[in-house]
């Protein structure tokens, strides 16, 4: 068992690094090509967390994946407080745990079907929950009591912007853009997932 715990650490480190980086980058809208009102840089990095989770699940099983999620969660929250703000860290922690635990459950439901279904469907489900929870807790005025929050201090993420013929807070528009990119990046993550299938075989299978 101790040797297995050692084997988990690369996954834990990867998970913590991805989430901490995403929590830092989500504070910065993409200014290029007029995307400042619909996209942040965090959308490009966060889907890698689902890849790490799914590879852990495939290799060691759901219990190990949950251990990696909880360990990565603790490290990521600590790093996020340092890199971002307490409110961002709280929002990230709630969204991360909810999304990643859902990812594990959905992945297990589809793991014996076509190789791409489990990682894609679980990433899709997890991305929905993560986006809804993170952006609302981190930037919605309703949850301002968590702290002043990055972006809410000067109202930069709270002001209204035009969106599909109506007006919504900027954070809603950014959440929608981030979700779309998360799905596109999630699709791209199927490439490394498929490439690593032969390397990260299930432990039980490798022993038989």
C-alpha cells in the first residue's frame, strides 16, 4: 500500500499545479481578439485537472482518484490563497471538489464503453458544475460576503455587459466563454488520454 501512495504523488502534484495556475489565470480576461468580455486564461488550463483525475481513476481506481482529488484540493487551496485571494480559494475549493468527485462517478459509469466516452462525458459533466459553482461564488455580488474578491473590489466583473440581446454581469459572460473553451480543451485532452492508455494501464490488469 505504501508503494501505491508514493505512486499517487505525481498525480497529486499535477492536480495541485493545474488548479493553482487556473485560479491565478482566471483573474485575467483574454484581451486579444476582443475576447475580454467572454473568456479568461484559466479556461485553457483547468480542463487538464479532469485529465489527471481520469488517468488516476483508470490506473488506480476510484478510491485512489478520490485521495488524489482531496490531496490536490488541500494543496491547491493553500497555493490559491497565496496566488489569488481567500474568496477565489473558497470558490475554487467548493467547485473543485464537487466537479472532480462528479467526474469520478461519471467516469466509472462509462469506463467499460468506448475508450473516449468515459473521459469526455465525465469532463463535460464536471465542467458544468465547476463553472456554475466557481464563477458564482467567486464573482457574483450575492456572495460578496466571502470577501471583497478579485474584480469585485472595483466592480470590473460585476458591471453589466451586452450579451445575446440582453445585459448580464461580466462574470456571467466570462463563465459562458470559459465553459465553451473548457469543452474544446476537454476534447483536445482526449489526445493525451488516448496516447497514455497503453502506459497507464489499470493496476489490476497489469498484474494479471
